């Protein structure tokens, strides 16, 4: 490649030995490396932020296993393109090197119908599907397809890995070597990269092209980048910084900060559905039972932006963000489920107490399933004291109501019901 090709592309690894990062998948004895060694990899979804090596990994897997590779991008491909790939796959005489790999970049952008069209080939095993996504596949990939794939989470690069990427570029790129570039400091490049390998190489290339200095330090990087402001990239590092600022502004009860960062995302072309989904999560995680209406409004906002296009959706998102920011806060429900999950991990599958077991058969009834169960609505106040936790953890309190008007009312009700049992 000549120096007109971007540095990030020139430095794309050509084999697994050159691949930096994802040791939790590709380290010795780890799941993906073990699958490669057996020569049989499952269909998979590679989930992670931009610049962590999803596309490169798919290419290297095909190379390593000597498999034909077909590449599609969900941005500009449809069912017709998928069908054409499958027609080629059916002509088995074209393939002597094993089952073809179909790589689909940004698979989350495929519609349900487009994802449905993949099911038959994946189910029959005529292709190995590798999908890449920056979005949570639980939300963006249909369950039927997700159940047929392994999901591997790729992590942002750490400081050591980013330094390795920079060193490799300086030592191996013909153009950089010809310029006698020397890196004195890397902190600014690393900070601006956000863990994105492609971004850090683009930054290095920008600094080298915009400056006659051969010695690169933090001051030079800041000076060059300041003169070349990077626009909001909805698939890049700033995407995560701005959504973080947006969420933290709402959590911190600042509607002004919330609406400013919302405007930044809107002007940057962020997807309305992505913003609305984050508002739903926040409404439950950070407000919860301090104001149950918050979740209802957030869900209504999600539904509304899916039926109303730009620019009107911005008003709906603004209304919701301001309401959530101005609402009382509680993370009690979030803490409760975290504590309960941790207790399950610590104690395993504890037995369900007999009185609250289901008893659909006579044998189960004879064994005591459901015996001594007391139907709450048969008692005054629709409450009767029973034990609903396994014996090993009875009396353990997971939910501690927050210090806000609504949850103080919940605390009072629970204290009336349970007296001293849970310490409400």
C-alpha cells in the first residue's frame, strides 16, 4: 500500500500474531483461540465499540481457517445481496477450502426481515455467520438469530495495547520510517483515542502530516488536534463521551446540561432510537420508584420517536430528558437486583420453600408442594406473613427504599407489613 492509503488501513494485521488485544478471547486456552485450533468456529456476533478489531478479526479467522469470505455491510446491503451470496455458496464446486464465512458489518442496521433471511443458511450450517455490531445485540439482533450465534464481547484497547499499536506503526510503516518520526510522549494520543485503534492511528497520521516536527510530544498533539477539531462521530469515541455526559447530567438533576448534550447528539446525527433507549434504562436505574411515571414517559418517548421522524422527535426527546432530569432520583431497584444476583452467585440454586412451590399434579401435592400457602387476598389488608425466601437466606433484605417521598411511603407500608423482619 502507498502512503495515500490511511495509516490505519496500512497497519491492519495480516495474521493473528500481529493482532493486538482481546486476550480474553484469543489468549492461550481461551474460547475463540481454542475454536480456531480445532478448525471449527461457531456463527458469532462480535460486539464492541469502534476500532477494537471486529472487521479485522473476521478477516483473520477466514485466513487462519482457509475459508472463503464474503463481506456485506448492513448500511448498503439488502436481502437481494444476501441471496446472491447464498446462491454462490450453493455452488459447492467453487469452494474446496471449507465452509464459507459471511461477514456482515453493522448487523444491527439490518431490519427484522433482513435478519430473518439469514436464519435458513445459519440453521443448516451452509455458512458461518460473523456479525459485527457496536450496539447491544440483545436489543438489535432478533432472538431467533441470536440463539444460533455465540456472542463475543470485544473490549476497548488499554494503554499498553495502544502503545503497542503506535510502536508497531512507527517500526513497520514505510512512510513513517522515512520521516524519522519519534514519539516522545503518547498520553495525549491515548487519551484522545478513547481505546479505538483506528482512531489513534488516524490521530498519529494527522499529527505527522500537519507538523514538520519529527519529535512528537503531548503539547504538539494538543496543538495540532486543536487546530483540526474532530466532529462528533456517532460511531466513534465522542459518541460514548457525549452520551455519558447526557446520562450523568440527567442523573445529576441538571436539565440544562441534559438538553445541551442532547443537542450535541442531535446535531451530530445520532439515532433518536439510541437516545430514547438510554432514557428508558435511566428512568429505571436512576429514578425507579422515586417516580414510577418516569419509566412510563420514557417508554412512551421511545414509541413516539419510532413513529415521528426528525425534526419533531427532538422535541419529544427534549421533553423526556428535562422531565427525567427534574425528577427525584433513586437507584434502589438497581442496587436490589445487583445484590440479589450476587447472592444467587454466592449461594447457588437454593430450594424453593414448599409452601410457595407450584403443584400442578397430585404427586406434587402429596409431596407437600403448595401446602400451607396463604392467599394474601383472603386476609385483612391483603397481607399475611409468610416466608418467601429459602431458609438459608431468610430475613435478608435486598431492597432498601430510597430517601424520597414516594419510597418513604413504600418503606412505611413495608414496615407495617413486616414489622421488624426486614428492618424497614
